[in-house]
C-alpha cells in the first residue's frame, strides 16, 4: 500500500488537536481546584493564583512548583501563619496527585482513546530516558500513536437504491373464482315425427 502523506498528516493533526483539547480541559479543572482550595484557606488573591495554576498546567514538572510559590509568598507576607502554609503545601500535593493520576489519564482516554495505564506509565519511562522532554512529549506522542493504531474503517459496498434496500413484501393475490366449464346439453327431441316417405 502506498504511503499517503496527506492522510497520515491529517491523522496526526487530529490527534494533536484532541490532545490540546484534553490539556485545555485539564488546565481548567486544575484552576478550579486551586481556586476552591485557596478560597477555603483564605489565601489573598486566590483567583489570580488559581489562574496561574491553570496556565502552568501546560508546563510539565515545573508548572506546579511555580504555581505554589505565589500562594506561599502571599501567606508569608500576610503573617507567619504556619498552619495555613502547611495546608497550602498539602493542597499542592493533592492537586498534583489528582492531576497526574486522575485528570490527565481520564481526559486522554476520553479525547484520544489512550489507555489509562499508558498515560500514567509513558511519562515516567520517557522522563527517565529523556529528562524533562520525555514528560513534555509523552502525552502528545501517545495521542498520535494511538490515533494510528485505531482500526481504519473498511471500504463498504455502495448503498443500494431505496427500492432494492427496502424490498416490498409480495402482495397477496385476490381470490379468483374458478371458471366453470360449459355445460353440454343433450339434443332436444323433435317436436313432431318426421314425415313418412310416400311410395
């Protein structure tokens, strides 16, 4: 089979678009988690830090660390509240676990049909083989690989015309009365005897 560059490029582009949608939904969910957690902890400027946390989802490894720095600085500058500082660090750990083990695998499975085990294992393996870049490239690579692994639809025969696709059931014939054979009548007797021949 000949290599069809246009078809393969379209498949890869669709896979990357689905991955981008998954990452955007993931960023929105992470921002909501940060906003709810920081609001409950009464951290100043919680919506701003939540927005930064959502945007930092696009930066692997260092995005979460950059996000947590700002709430920690806000608590430190507002007063030495070490209890609340500990809760913020715990919130950061909880969001990282939820994001890496729940949100990202589930969204990749819904948008790109990537199995959950692959979306968890691949960033770890690639992160060891290629530090930083492995974690960054693992999700889009998985989306492309599983887009090409998806079975292609086979060519179906052309559809039949409507009258052939939906055959009309045979209509029952109207009952017919059997034709009667013509009745054969015996010859009628003569009304008068024939005249006698004269000698």
